[in-house]
């Protein structure tokens, strides 16, 4: 198996491969219209900025995909002004924003309780985005959730049976393609592909996992200082930036 790099050019190659293979890029709503289709899904587990970068790459290729955002994350706050701006930018590029739901943000619950929590988060996200949110994906779902085939009124569950049984599912979770994604696309064996990528891992140059995680963690310092500056009048007069970072 050839090693797939986690770069924008490798991602573009993947997209070209799909196009060459006759796969039409579809959404969760219109895939039935194409004989051969691929749904591009992105779960935003940690960085909206990284998602925006990949979204721009896709936009330049004329592609649209679905970006799923967490409401319960400590990494980003979808209600903040800057986050809402980023999500608006994603949508203006033609991408869809769906809900990424983390069941572990709640105590263990029944299927009915999980469904109710998803709908509650859906309502909050819809209100923030000022547009209906109609798709959901699960963040690190439990076996029970995977098997539940949750039916959520008014929403498409990307973990529903259709997208796992009628589609060939390929994912780069934990920065590793579990199956030879390029070979599978080239083989043309499957008419329907469901591809999950995490924008977090993709950069201009190929990075190691340590480099990607390390630079993300280090960049948080400067971000935190900027946030302090926004919230404390004339911060620089009471504490020097250099001594903080
Ligand atoms: Zn996730």
C-alpha cells in the first residue's frame, strides 16, 4: 500500500482520482441522483481554522462537502463571534455545516435520551447559524450508538445504516487510512463512497503527527493572549506579551 501523505496536494490527488473514476461529489441529501457518488465528510474535532483551509482547497476544485462541528468542545466555541464568522465562511463557499455530536459530553442515556440531546444541540446550532441544521455525525461513538441506527426526526444521521452499509466507508481517523483508499477508488469496485477526512491533519507540507499536534498546542498561547487582550482593556500596559508567551 502506497503511503498517502496528509498534504493539500495529496488531498487534491485524491479528489482527482475520484473524478477520474466517475464519482460525482454529492451531499447527504442528493446522493440518490447519481449512479456513482461520493460523500465527502469532515469532522471538526479541534480546529475551525484547519477546516477553513481544507474548505478553500475544495472550493478551488469546485467541490462542496459537509463539515460537522461540535457544540460541546473545549477546543472551540461555535457561539463566539469569530467562530460564527468561520462557519458562515464555510457555508458561503458552498459547504454544508452539520452537527458533530459527542455523546460522552452527557451521562449515559437511552436511545431516546440521546436522540433528544441531538435535537437540542441541533436547535442551538441552527439558531447560531441562522439556518436549519439537517445532518449529524457522531464523535467517537460507542458500539451501542453505532448499532442503534438512530432515527432523528428532521435530520440525516451519517451513522445511519444507509451510509455504512450501502456505501463503502473510508476514514483517516487518527491520521491513518485503515484501508488503501487510492486503490479502492481506482478499483471502481464501489458505486457509493463515504469518505471521512479530518482537516486537522492536512497541511501544505507533510508533517509528522508530533509536528501537527505540537504546533497546534503551541499556537494556543498566542491565541490565548489575543483573547485576554480582547477582554482586558489595555492588557499590554499591565503585562508584557513576551513574558506571557
Ligand atoms: Zn469527531
